[in-house]
C-alpha cells in the first residue's frame, strides 16, 4: 500500500506539472479536417444542447467554413487545441466582428474525455494572446446559447461579463436564446 507521503507527492506532481496545451491554426488539409471532425464528435452533449441531435458528419466542414455576413476568410481563424501534442479541442475566431475592435470567439470546444483538466482555460489564454497580437481588437465577444448555460461559470471565471444583449436562437427542435458576453482586454489600443 502506498504511504500518505507518496500519495501527497503524486498529487503535488500533478499540480506542479499541468499538461502542455498549445493552439495551432488549421489550414484545411484533409487530415486536419478529420481530426477536427473527431474532436467535435467527442463533444456530443454540446451538439445535443445546441442542435437537438448528435454531431453531424459535416460539422468540421461547417465549423471551418461558417462566416458571419459581411466577413471574409481573411478574418476567420480555426484552431486545433492540443494536449501534449494530441488534438483534444478546437476554437473558431473571427477578427473584427461585429465591429473592428471586437473579436468574436464563435466556438471553444474541448473533447468530453478531457474536461475539467484546465485545457479550456489555458487554450483561451493562448487565444486571447493571439487576439492581442493583432493589435486591432480590444474586446472579445461570445454568445452562449441558454440551453448550454452550464458553461457560463467557465466564461465568468475568465473575466467575461454579460452585455445584456439577448438574441432568439432556433436550431431544429432547440428554441432558446443566445446570451452575449464580452471581455475587455486591458492594455490593448
Ligand atoms: C466550456 C469548455 C470549453 C470548458 O473546457 P474545460 O477544459 O473543461 O474547462 P477548464 O477545465 O479550463 O475549466 C476551468 C474552470 O471553469 C469552470 N467550469 C468549466 N466547465 C464548467 C462547467 N461545465 N460547469 C461549471 N463550471 C465549469 C470551473 O470553475 C473550472 O475550474 P475547476 O475545474 O477547477 O472547477 C468545455 O466544457 C466545452 O468544450 N464545452 C462544450 C462546448 C461549449 O459549450 N463551448 C462554449 C460555447 S459558448
């Protein structure tokens, strides 16, 4: 049986050596799109909450190509999120939407196999740095569909605040509303 000290040392080791999280811009290569589809399929509860059905076979393609009205692909950035080199999530950023000073984080998703390991928050910190490096955006905006409200504490812990904007949301059988949150990025122009 392991001693109390050995268990304590193991726990300290886990706390002191969190897994390395990285983000990488996807370029749409077939192998990347298969990995993107895989991680989306590893988050079926999210798909159910926002579409009412399991992840679809074309979800990677639609995540990779969806653009808000009036934007071009020059302002769209889809990322792989990796843990120790293994892709475990993805993110979708739009630069300058709905106005030039705002970055829209359309999606941040971590595989259900890897939730509550700190991956989402570390990936967000890297995305925020990416946004700061543009030197054009001084706030980040997200929309949380109320049927997925469970994730709101994740965003508020990162410094997001509700703007008060609510927009009707409808997708198939899901009738809900989108709650808009924003985070100002201090120190940006
Ligand atoms: C939201 C999401 C990206 C969070 O990723 P994650 O890697 O599990 O998050 P973290 O481990 O970094 O969580 C950091 C903190 O946020 C809070 N948090 C995260 N998920 C939470 C949840 N489901 N309920 C309540 N608090 C939560 C906790 O305070 C957590 O710290 P703790 O684990 O020490 O308590 C992940 O749940 C996800 O992919 N959800 C499906 C997609 C989605 O809803 N994306 C957001 C769309 S708006």
